[in-house]
C-alpha cells in the first residue's frame, strides 16, 4: 500500500522539487549505504560510543531521520559538483579498469568563458 501511494504521488507530482533531491540521494546510494553503516557502527557498537544502551527506539528513529535528511542535502549538493559519489566512482572505475573516468563537473566559470578567446 505504501508503494502504491508513493507511485500515485510520483505520477501526479513527478516534477516536484523533492523528487529531484531524492534522485540525487538515489544516485549516491552506495556511498550513502556505506556511510550509514560506518556511522551506525561507530555510534551504537560497544567499541564506539555504545549509544544502544542510552537511546530508546524513538530517539534512534529520530536520529535515523536526521541522518537521512542530512544525507539527502549532502547528496543534492554533491551531485551539483560531481558526476558520481565517491564509492560509485571507485566501483565504476574498478569495473572498467579505467581510473581516468571523469569525476568532477566543470565549474560554471569555464562554461561561461567565451569560446573565441585568443591564443597566447
């Protein structure tokens, strides 16, 4: 039912701004998954901070929503500057054995520069 409701909302509001943010999050899914795992281990396991003893389920859920919202914002910002997330770039480069795959987008300054520049 939740999936059906999500699809109906997406069909009606597919150009909505929130879906652009979630698309950026989805493009960096491997990076986000690895970050959540490392972050969770550091926070909750005994050799880290061991917060599992002190946080009940409601606070853990609130922390999870906070981490998710933070990752959505960081992913959206990152996708404006780079083609891939860091882990996605490593995965793609290792798959093709080509570490020259373009990672960073061109800055706006270089796109706005005139094409008729004189050679020195």
